């Protein structure tokens, strides 16, 4: 079969009308792309770095203070790194659950991904792995890896119960050890988390409101060099100096109460910190350009439309891809299953080796290939994510398949559990 592919853009922009007898328009040929320079190797945080002890000391103070008792996950504030100007947006987790952590979402990409996750009722916990972030979490000792134990041992601090664990999250990869650069951002973020936690405990904290989803205002902690002539008690003289005046209707007040929290030792002592209101625009969306083999679609159209209802899902598999001592890539599983019988009609292992968008772009054709291999054209394909609903829209349009969403995919979930059991125990 001669392969002929033509792209269609999904998500942010719509496909153009068909041209030259093709189902989807072909993009014009471009000049040969210039070679892409490989990024410099990352330097992981080592026990010998000064930042290691600072981080562990701050982690001990966070654990003692337990700010998740009165700060909610959505009480997000920013911390501007005085060295790079990058803003990390801090979210304290543990108010309603057992997972106690402080997450720092870097820049507009990180914070808007977090906001979208909070607003998407169809989002699964796997989606959190695709949001760029740096985390301090507290885990049982049995879950620490060798590098974690060496880091804690080197700083000479004793922890009872749960131990601190520092992790870096990147889209398309599993959580990994943090870099030295990420450690420096995390130090500033944890230092200001301690300061903000004291304010939450003793007073109402005003958060700006009034965004329009394209640009949202955030409370951001900003540092300036501390003048020795102004060595006053900045922890008591906490003055809010917004760059823009906000009306009372543009302020959300968060108030918590807790008995006299411990007074942590401040970090970033070379700086005086102040509040500013910063308006952060939503980053530009990168549309997914889908390419589907035209002849494959034509072949599928020769199949009779069945009464089958197939479930389709793209989820993270119970394995990791990559070499030892390298950041592991996430294994994604694309699966089709009969909703009623539970019969698996096919599955495909995918990875975001180039990018998540590149992987997403391949999903519609992979689904079409699985259907052709099974020689079945279902009446319905049922998904649970908005993403997959958008990605499969070209198949719905061209093959007259009904797409619908559901919160539960019992056939997929049973198969996924069996796969996990088989990989971990060798038994289905």
C-alpha cells in the first residue's frame, strides 16, 4: 500500500478544507532545517554542594511547621528567583490528603498547566506527571533511593518518620533527581514558603483576583538586596508593595488559624523580600499537527460498521524507558478494548522521546492501525479525557464513528490492572 500522509491541526486551530483530492491539506515543503544544538549536560545536585545542606535544613523546617495544616493546594503564590528572574509558583499539598509536599511550578507554562489540571474534571492523577515542577515531598524511608539516602547522610541531619525527597518533573519523563539549578530555585521557594506560612497562621492573606484566563494576577514574593543600614526585623515589617493598585473586589482573602507555629530560621538572608502583584499571560498553545495515512482511512471505510462499543485510553504504563543513571522516559500505553466483553482489540507502547505533542500527533493513526489490524470499525469509541476526544475527532469525521466521553472505562481499567500485576508478579 502506497503511503500518503497529510496533516491536520488539532486543538488550537481547525483543519482547512480538503485540497487536491486529499482528505487533509498537505503543508508546503520547507527548507532543510538547521541542526539543533544539544543542550549542555545537566548537573545533578550532589551531597558535596552547599545547596544540599541548605535544602535539607529548609526541608526539616517545613516538616516541623507542617504548613499543609492551614494552607490549601490552591493558595498559590510566586517566588522570583533573584539570580535568574524566573518565577516559581508554590503550591503546598497535604491539606486534604496524606501526600505532604511543596511543589514549585516554573514560569507561565508550569502554573497554567497546574490551573488547567485543577479545572479539568476528566484529568487523571497521571496528568500531574506531565506538569513541569520541582517538588519537596516526604516519604517513608523504604521509598528512598540510594542517592536520596546519600544526600541526607551527608548533611548530618536526623529525620524521624518520613524523610525529605527532592524530585524534578518534566513532561514525558518520570520524576527524577533535581539539578543544581533547580535546587537553587527550590531554596528560595521553600524559604518564602516558611515566611508565607507564618503569615497564613497569624493573619488573612490577600490574593489578587480578576483575571480573564488569558492573563492572571498572582501574588509574587520579590527579593532586593538587603541594605545593611536597613537591618530591621523584616519578618515583622512585611509591607505589601504591589506594582499596580488593586480594588477590594480584585482581592481574594485566605484566612487560616493555627496555634503559634514554630519560628523557622529564614533562608536567602542576603535579601529583603516584598510582595508584588504580577500579571502573568498564558503561554501560547502549541497545536498538534496530525498526519493520517489516507490509504489506511480508505481501507477502513471498506469495513462494515459494527455495533461494537470500544473504549480507548492513553495512560502511563508500569515501566520506565532509558538507561540506568539517566532521566527515565515515561512509557505510555494506547489501548482499545470492548466495553462489554473486555476483549483487548490492541495496544501500542509509545514514548515522548521528541516531545509530548509529537507523541500525541501519532495517536490517531495508531488507533486507525489497531482498528485495521482487528478488521473492525466500531459504532462508538468511548474515551475519558478531553485530549483524546480532540485527537480522535478526525477519525470520527472521516469514518462516521461516534465519539463520546465517560468517566469510567471498566474494560481498560481491568486490562491495565492485569498488566501491572503481570509486570510486578508474573501473574495475571
